[in-house]
C-alpha cells in the first residue's frame, strides 16, 4: 500500500500520521488478546479532518477502524488487516454544559471521568460509569452503549444520548437531535449510531442528557456464606423497590484477588459479597439502607458493613474497578463475558455458570453488575495453550446460549465486536441479522467501516 | 537481576486495559499509544521476548522517552513494574544493538565519586561533549557536602538514637544545604549521625541509562559501607535514592549475589527524612525551639548564599506588603509530590504534616500536586522539548497558587523546577524549612 502515508500526510499534519511498526504495534488490539497490525494510524482534530480521511478511504476502499481508548472488551477496536485506525482521542473538547437545559455537548474523545468531573463541579450528574472511566472515551461509550454499576438505577449510555454528529463513510456529516429531551421526527439516527461499534460511520460529537447531582450517597458491603443466597438477595432488593444506585456481586475468588491489591478487610472465607450504593436525599437513603439490611438479614447475611466516610466508600468502589485487572493476576488471559439476563434470573444464571465451569473444567470467576442482571463471568485462560483457549471459547458460547435461553441478551454493555459476532444469529434469527446487514449497507455501501465487527461477514469484500 | 527473561512473565500479566493512559506524563504530551506503558511493554515483548520485531531508531526513541517516573505502575491494577522492565530493555537493547544513550559518558564519571577531581572542568566538558544548552547543566558547588562534615556527628542534648545518613549526589554536589539541614534536625533532636566515608551514587541514574554493571558496582559498594553499621535507620533526603536503596538495589544484583544479604539489611532501614521525622514523632523534642522567622528563608550553608539573599529580599518585600494586614508575615509554600513516592507509605503526607509545626509557614495546595514536573532524573537533559512541555503545566499550577516557595523531596524536581521558575518562586527541601526555624542548643 505504497503512497498511503504520503496521501494521509496530504490530508492532515504529518505528526498525526503514524506508520512505523513500533507505533502500529500499540494499536494492534483493544483490551482483548487478538492482535492485528493496521496499515496506519491517524489522529484527526476536527470533524472536517475525519471527513477528509473517510472520503479518501472510501474512494480507495481502505477499511477504517475508529478507536477511542482501546479499552473495549469485545475486539471492536482491534484492527483488520490493511486498515486505517482513526484514533479519536485528540478530539477532546467539552464544547458546552448547558445548566438550564441540563445537557452537555462534547467531542467524542473526551475521557468519561473528565466529563464526570466537569459536570459535577457544576452540581450536575452524568451517571454512566463504566469501570474503565478513568481512560475510556465518550465516543467509545456511545459506540458500545457502555454501562456500569449505576446502570441499575440510572440506565446506561444509551439512555443519555440526545443528539449526535457523525461522519458517514463518504465524508458527509450528519446531525441528528440536540437539546430537546423529546423528539418524534424521522428515524432515530442517534439511537442507530449508539451501539453501532464503528460500523456505520464515525461519531464526532454528542449531546448528552444530564441530571442534578444527588445530595447524599452511602455505600455498604454485605457478606454472604453462600453464592445462591447473595443472588437471591439481589432479586429481593429489586422486588422491594429500594432501588440502589449500585448493586454489584463479587465472589470469593475475586475477593481474594482484590484483597491482595487493595485490602478492605473482608473475610476471605465467605463465598459472595454484595457491594451496594444508595444515593438521593439523606433521610431516604438511610431509610432504604435499613430496608436493604433487613432483606440481607432475611437471606442469612453474615455481616454488613457501612462505609464510614466518603474515602472508605471510594476505596470500596475503587477496589471494584480494579477487579478485572486484579483477576488477571490469576491467569495469563481472562475472557470477560457480558451476558445479561432479567434480574429475576440472576440466581439461575449464576448456578448455570457454575455448572458450565465444572463441565468444561475451567475456572470462571463470577462477578458483575447483578442489580441490572448484567453478569461478568471472568473465564481464566492462557492464549499460549490452544486447548485451554478452545475450552474458554466454548464456555463463552455456552454462557451466551444459556443467557439467551433465559430470555436475556448476548451483551449488556460491551458490545458484540468480533468475540460475539459468531453468535449474533442466536439472538436475532436470520431475518433480524439480515435486516441489520441491510442497514449497515445503506450507511456504508463499500463496507469500509470496521469490517467484521458485530457481523462476522459484514463489510470488506462481503457486502 | 534485571534480565528480560525474568520479566517475560510480568509482561504477560499486562491485561491491556490501557488504564496507564491516564497518568503517563509522556503520553499526555505525545498522545500516541506507543508512548504509554502498555505500548512500551508490547514493544519490549515483541523486540526482546518474542523477537517478532527488529529494533529500529524509533524503538530506541520510544524506550528512551520514558521518565521512569512510575506513575503508570502506581495506577496499574496488575502492579506491573513497568520502570524495571524499561530499564532492563534499555540495557539489553544497548547490548544487542549498541544504541547510544545520551548521558553514558557522564554516568561513568558520576557513579564513582573517587574519579571526580576537577568539578568545574567536569561540568564544562560534559556540556561540550553533549552539546547541551548551558542551563541544562547544574552549577556544582565548589566544596561537596561530604568534604564539610565529619564522619560522625554527636547528638545534642538527650540521646534518642543513632542513624546513618546516605548522601545523594545532588545533596553532595548541588544542594549541600539540604544535607546541612538533615544533620541539624537529626542532631538537634537527639540523634547521633554517622556519615560513612566514600559513599557512592545510589546507582539509579546508571540503571536508567542501561549501565547495569556500573549500577551493580555501586550497589555492592554502598551496601558494604552501610550494612554493618549499628544504626536505627539509614536516612535519605532524596526520594529517588530511597527508591533505589529500598526497592531496586536488590533487583539490580543476581539473586545469589553474595551482597544480597547486605543490600537487604540496608533496604530494611532506609527512611526518607521527613517520613522519619513524622514517624518517630521527634518534633516533640524541639517543641519550644522551633521559631518564627517572619516568613523568611533562614540561615544555611554558604553554598548558595546569593540565591538565599534574593529570597530574603523577596520575603522582606512581601513582609512589607503584609505589614498592612493584621497577620504576621508568613511564607506560603506549596508542595510538589515527587513521582518516586510509592516505596514509602507516608512520604507524600510527611512534608504536609511538618508545616503546621512551622509557625510562619502556610501550606497552599496546588491543583495537581502529584503531577510529574518532567525532570525524570536526567530525562530533561536528553529530552528537552517534551520535558519542558510537561514542566509547563506544573509551572502554571505552581504560579496560580501564588506561593512564595515550593517544597519537594526530590533534587531533580528541585533543580528542574527552579530553572523554570527562575527567581519568581523558590524551591526547597521541606527539611530545610524546618531546620531554618530551629534554634540550636
Ligand atoms: C478494566 C475494564 C473495565 C471495563 N468496565 C466496563 C464497564 O463497567 N462497563 C462497560 O460498559 N464497559 C466496560 N469496559 C469496556 C470498555 O471500557 C467500554 O466498552 C468502553 O465504552 C470503550 O471505550 P473506548 O473509548 O476504550 O473505545 P474503544 O475500545 O477504542 O472502542 C470501542 C468500540 O467503539 C468504536 N468507537 C470508538 N470511538 C468511536 C467513534 N468516535 N465513532 C464510532 N465508533 C467508535 C470502536 O470502533 C469499537 O468498536 C471495561 C474495560 C476494561 C478494560
Ligand atoms: S495499566 Fe498495567 S495492566 Fe493495564 S495496560 Fe497498563 S501496564 Fe498493562
Ligand atoms: S514510567 Fe512514567 S513515563 Fe514511563 S511509561 Fe510509566 S508513566 Fe510513562
């Protein structure tokens, strides 16, 4: 592909075009293990630069892979051979926070946590809190419909997108939506780009809905002797209508790993832990906390521990954020599953995962945002051991299948990427997948946008 | 020992989460993922473990363009010793490809203090050889700290204990006033201070530049001088020397090296001076002898007397201004937290806890006290442009506090910040602020 670099350097500053192997290597994967070298990486600064690059790539039929922070867990930002990676992290301006309309307009490369800080300084609140929020980007969040612990009460990224600016593969820029909180005109293109994983075009700007910051928060941990009891407690809490702003399940193996990293003083012989956060007005928070403790007690909780200070609460949640990385201490590679079921099915799903682990003789640590039915089983594996890798992938497939059987979905928040692309038909049937494929072709007739993602055969020569 | 084979497993534990994007000062400037810990680890793995890439100039550049600041390590949930791995890779690439590293010549001279004879000539000759801007070269004092003191200094008043003092190169050649302050505080608080003769550099600059053997030599040499002393603690005033002595020294030698025992004995006793002051609660010994000096920077050695007189003038000017207000003159200090901080539990809080004991000193926090200043030991010499962009944010943060002085326990930060701040704000070691306010017995 000679001349590519020269062409790109004609479109944007040379120092924002990378094609040396050492630089490309850093872009060969997201947070999953498979690595593919792209042909070049470019870093646009403006929507118009994105447009120029896409128009060029479309003309030359060069596959384009949009990339935020590369923290994705489904292989969505992993390049395809011969591709051009669009590193969007330099487009990182928060353009406006509108306190009167409770909206914010920002570029796609803004880091989620920076966005949190910016709005919280004004007493406002943007709830979605993917555990990678210290580095992941709003663009990546929108493109994957990212969620987080607060999803149980506040929903996920998809519930906050009001408007979008995106560049289509031919370089045309579209705008859809804006600050209006309701809109009933035309197809909802903002929703269509939300969760599109870079397969339809490049999201350059978004307008997000904001809330006001809850005045009070409280966190607690409940320790259980049995995993089942903890899972049953989750359903009971939800059924009782005491909606926590975070309800996370951690199991024994995860606690052992966490304690080694951030000692929280939790008993190591317990089987399961619920990490719970409540927010709102102080009186109501205390009242709900009392109800939740009573429910835990009715389910045979061993002990409950309320964070005594904001710092202690932050420590608990920091530990939770470190969970996946900490798990990685146990094995060379971890495949993080993302199957999601109705909240009432959580106990069944937890039991099924245990059974799958036993059957396939593989270690699976169960944790996750159980409050919204989103489990993150961590399958321990080693990519240098093909036989084990095969069993790990089989476990992923079985967990996915089971979640669908229970009326759930393949992915709660990480997206399909390449890892789950083979299972897409299980969820949507042939007709459903065909329709999605036609939508993809309508946006991207040449199939240059992130080929092979969501649909294994979408894009490239196959469209 | 620093061998890439020993680190292959550690590299494998990197789960590619990219959390290191958050804090890497170099990434925050360069904004390319090859400049962050994950990118470096993957590169090292490809070059030296899997050997799927052949090193080019760019590989050398990417690996040299790391401050070894450990910000990535501190935020890495997998606890990967990124700086150790980069150090090792530098040494091996150097062996395998003969990459030249800017400061090699200088290091050979510095690590072994006995070869340093004509200091002035030394500095000039380095400047010539490296073709450096004059302000990158520190102006060395004419009489190093080690030539000013006896090897054993008696405690004053009631004896509380006995400690050894490790003199870092910066204190020795650049900031002897820090050494004087350390000795003053310790002896006034009742400690006998042992200063072993013929100490050498801690070895961390040699490690950083891939000079593994030179580093091993000084590690053994220093361990032999300190291990058998009957002391309660080995005091350091430099956070990087402390990191080296406490954590890295043992890793520098082969596991079965006969000196390992001595290295460990020293490591156990190493304490940073402000942390020691706090931990031992020794200020109580001084309670009625810490005085108000009207927000000035007080007496110290002759080494940088002219600088100090400028400070005094500045402080006097402020004092006059403040005289219209009702509060007495006070020195507003802000604290720059050195990057090499994770080796000791409380060294980040210790200087802050010192301040309330100083009647005329007031602490104002900057926005991001922990953010790197760009010095990175001698990184700023070889990588002037990126270092100064990193420093730019820091200077802005410092100036916006309107502080009169910055305190920090790292002499490289001190040097580099003071070059950037010029005369506007002074940079001191917190122990100096304390020492200046102690009335001697
Ligand atoms: C330790 C860890 C914890 C995590 N925790 C959570 C969690 O709690 N909840 C959760 O939902 N996820 C979580 N994730 C997954 C990941 O962080 C999210 O999917 C996140 O939204 C990805 O953002 P990113 O900026 O890294 O995007 P990337 O990984 O770079 O990209 C993700 C996808 O979005 C596309 N994309 C990125 N930017 C654009 C754009 N501007 N326009 C069009 N397409 C784009 C890419 O092509 C790719 O398909 C976690 C990941 C890790 C490593
Ligand atoms: S934070 Fe640690 S584990 Fe994560 S990518 Fe960086 S070095 Fe690897
Ligand atoms: S040591 Fe510092 S400069 Fe080097 S990779 Fe880590 S954070 Fe970046």
